[in-house]
C-alpha cells in the first residue's frame, strides 16, 4: 500500500511545484520540455502509474509539459476568440501530420487496443501547432533551450557511461544490445552539438564543445546501433555540403576549419570506441560476420534471403535487415486485403517508421506522413536560403532539417514513430526563435 501511495504523493508535489514555477516564468515550460524530452525511458518507477478509462500510463515530466502547453494554447485562443485567425497562422507542415494523427487515432480506437499510443501521437502532433504559438507570447532563447536539451541528453547517457566504466574495471558485464535504444537520440543530439560547435566563437567554450562532441561520437559508436550509424554517416556529409557551400559563398575560412575539425573529432572518436570495445567485448565489429551472410542465419530466419543469388546483396539484406524482413512481410500481408484502411498503432513490431505509418493509417495515412516530412525539409531549406547571411540561423535550420532526416533514415530499420524527441524538434523549428 505504501509503495503505491509514495509515488502518487511525490508526483503530486513535483507537478505542483512545476505548475508554480510555470505560473511565475512561463518560458520555463519550454526549457523544462528541452530538459526532459531525451528522458522518455525514465521515471516509470518513481512516478505513480495512472489507470484511466482502461488505459495505464505514467505521467512523465515531458508528457505533463505537453498537457500544460496545450492547455495554455486552447485557453488563450478561447479567451481571445481568435481560433480561426490562429489556425491560418499555423505552419503548413502541421496539417498533413495532423490528418495522419487523426487517422491513426481513429483506426487505433477501432481496433480497441493500444489507445495510449494513438493519444500520445496526437498530443505530440498538436505540440507542433501549440509550441510556435506559445513562443510568440514569451521570449525563448534558442541557445539556452539547446543547452537544456544537451544536458538532458547527458543525464540519459549516465546509465550507459556508468555501465561501460564499471565493465572497464571489471565490476559488471555489459550487454551492448541494451544500449541500442539510445542510438537515434544520440545521433540527433550529435547534430545539435555540431551546430553549437560551428557557431561558437569563444575559444574556451569551443574547446569544451570539442570534448563534448568527441564523447557523443564515442557513445554513438558504443551503442552498436547500426541504424543510427547509417543515418548519421548519411547525414553528416549533407551537413558538410551545406557548410562548404556557406564557406565558399561567404569566404569564411574559420567555419571551414571548424567543419574539418568535426571530421577529425569523428575519426578520433571511432578509434577510441574501437579501443574501448576491444577491451570490453574483445572486438568492435566482426569483419568475418559482416561480410559473410551465412553468419546471419541465426539472426534472420527469413528464407527469402537465401533466394538472393548475388552475394553482396544477400550480405546487405542480412546485415541491415535481420528479422525486420519478416515483420515487413507480415505488414504487407495484413494490409494487402484493404490497403486504404489502417489498423492503428497496434502491438506489432514493424521495424520501420513508414511501415508503421502505413499500418496505422493505410496508404492515405502514409502519404500524409511522408508529405509532412517532405514539406518540413523543404521549409527548412527555404529558411536556410532566406537566412544565408546569418551564420547562426543558417546552421540552425540546417541542423533541424538533418535531425529529422536522421529520424527518418533511422526509422527505415526501427519503430520510432512515437518518439518524443523528433516531434519536439519539428515543433521547436517551426517557432520564431531568437539566437
């Protein structure tokens, strides 16, 4: 009995204090969201689990901030009677995503399972409209917001760093599979840190950020999340392309040198991660296993793999897909009968964000989701062109776009539609931010 009462009392006191702070300083809602958004896997033990309408969930700090933000948004529009006017001012990216969320929630309710995932998705999409409106009312410093985001990242990385340290001194054994969940978050935060790194002018802060960037790259390698490696290594050259384009257009040698430093830090982090992995696991990545598809037979039971005659293609299929190919075939078999009707966010591991969108909302839902992602990237490129004379805003828009690309590419091999961080990045980038 006491074990249930204490978390409930703690949660009530915690959120009462948070509401008092938010009432005094409204901008702290956004900063607190930045701090807690990387911590979505935390707090289930210390916060009371709520059971409501047959749905069991933990009211985590980020979810609480979302509800407060949406409450302020709705009440303010009702109070000033300008709902139609504000709807016209909403970023165009919001509308296809909102329609996708409605479809996913409708089909989830129709299937009568996993209600909370559908509601949670709609709340995250509504934040895309509410956060820009809120930022207009209060002054938000984007550098301060990103510092809180990076701080939250390092708090989330503490279990991984602690486990690696303890394994180094022989106090515990590490299972690298448990760290793969951090891969996408670490990759997105790495892009944010690169933005902070390139736009930093103070020498001491620049050296500090060099160490931070090095640590983040090492942690990304140590997760062994191949989807995150793939997404990061695809997006970093794109970031370098935008950087070089700016350097040659503005003849800025300092930014060019900083871009080269990012590459050197990445190489140094790789060799450091290799050394750590050799001490913990005995090897970083088994080249024999990587280039021999026969080694993957225990990881991929899909007989389709052996029908691929080309050895290289079979190796790529085995190395990147594993059991995912079986999940993709199952999704197609479910959707084949009626591809226009979705099945909501049901308990089915799809291992692919676009497959998950297809399963949740049908073909129409997937088209809406993809069009929202594409329109977001086009909007960021447009903003980069408009702000090309401002180094900070140019790189900020580029960083936000690449963060969502990391999410999408990582999502080719993982189910991450309901992750808080990418949706928060979309909402934050749609706001009028001050550097």
